[in-house]
């Protein structure tokens, strides 16, 4: 089986001759036996019954919708992420997301995303302009280094959460991390799986920037669109962070929405692909009806909320999205701020 990596937003991998549109590094694979805990909903059951253990010649994975809420308090970030996914042929897949520090993982609710969007609209009555909808190889020889491969990463968390099978791992030896990932597939009965060198190079750049933590999520995909329950990640960081470079090996245009909440005004980078379509000042107490944890997580009484749209050719997005504190004057030298016009 020949496999090449293709990614959007947090990275993806697909079988040869596949085209992929999705928000995480999704590695399709074909285990001989699907662990029963993976089959947690009707869509997953239908995918497995259709799959029947036979590997298709090629598979395309699509992501017709993606939403994220980011809360940043100056030292920590909460990222709540939800996706819609489906595949051209039923397949199992492993999603991989990089982080700058160890993330704590818990499930969220769809309603939290809707309530946050409604809150931003409430405080910014100016309508947002229309925008397009997103579309939706060799490996090194391991030789006699089995021990180094086994110790290349350390699993710190593994738990079944609804339809998600989540694992958090810390990279200990970046030289053998790719082999460590491939070794995980052997545990699911996958005999052959390879990783393209260009994708390993992107992961290496994350490791050089001290992004030594990765979250793995195992799932089943079929022809029907699955709206995946949001997953919340809480982690330490000195600036607002959203991984994007790992997606740069994908081709074509993409659109990603990020609803960002901060205690202070922020400048977001890279400006080449970012567009702020809404912005508002919102009292922190408003978060209480959505999440008491979110209210206590933030520190200022009045918060800054922004809806960012990431648009353009994904292959040219070779930088992650960052936000750094600024001042109101630097944000808008004229002292006024008109958004969505």
C-alpha cells in the first residue's frame, strides 16, 4: 500500500491518487479489525458495514464545514474545534493535531459554538459580507533501532470520548517520531503504511519550534457527512495559536472561521490570509451562560471578540496563525473601528 500525505489546516494523509479537503492530519488506514469502541454512532456503524475490511484503491476525504472558538488569556488557550467530514469510500482515519504544550482534552457541545456566534452578533449588529463556502513517499529503514522508535514519544492520555478515540503524546525523539506513528498502525493490524518525506519535513519544523505535543483521534468515515462533536483543548502558550503551516501541502482554496476571545486587543498574523469580518467588546459576564469555566478562564471584565476568516490558496499558507497583544491605538489609529463594511 502506497500512502502520501495531503493536508488542510492541521494536516492530512490519504491513499495514492487521492484528493483531500479536511482540517486535521487525517491518515486513512485499513485495519483488519475495527475496535468496537470506535463504532459509537449510526454514521460510524454504516461506514464500517460498508467498508467490510476491504481497502479501496483510493479515497477522498472532504470537510464541508469547520468552526473553531479560541479563548486566550495571555498564558493559556482553549481551542474548541468541530468539523464535518465524509469520505468518497468508507475508511478508518487517524487525525493528528500539533500543540506547543501538553493539551488537556474534554468534549464540548455544538450549542457552545452557536451561542458564541450569537453573542458576537449581538454585540456587532453590522452584518458580515458574504464569502465563499469552503471546499469542503519513502520511509527510512528502522534497522536495529526498535527501542529508539518505541521511546520516540510518550503517551500521557488516552480515552474514548463519545465517537472520539483520543490520545495525547509528547515527542521525546524527533528523529524517530515518524516511525513511532507508523508503529501505532501495526497495533491495528495495518501491515504496510508509509509517510511521505515532505510531510515529515513539515512535522520536523513544528518540532523545531518546540511544538512537541500531538493529539491523535481515531475515527470511521463513510459517504454520509458526519458532524463531529466538538473537542476542547486547553494548553499553555505565550501567544494565541492556531496550526496552519502543516496544511500547506494541500492544493486549492480554503476558508476557515476562527472566533477569537482575548483579554486585550490583538494583532493577528499572517495578514495575507486573514480577514476580520466581525469585532466587538463583550462583558465577560456574558460567557457565564455559555460556560462558567470559560468565564473564569478569562481575566478582564470586558473582552475582545473577533471573527477571523482564513481564505486563500492553502498551499501558500506556510505560517501558523498567531495573535499578539497590541493597543487600541495601534489597532485603529483613528480611534474608530468599523467591521464588516
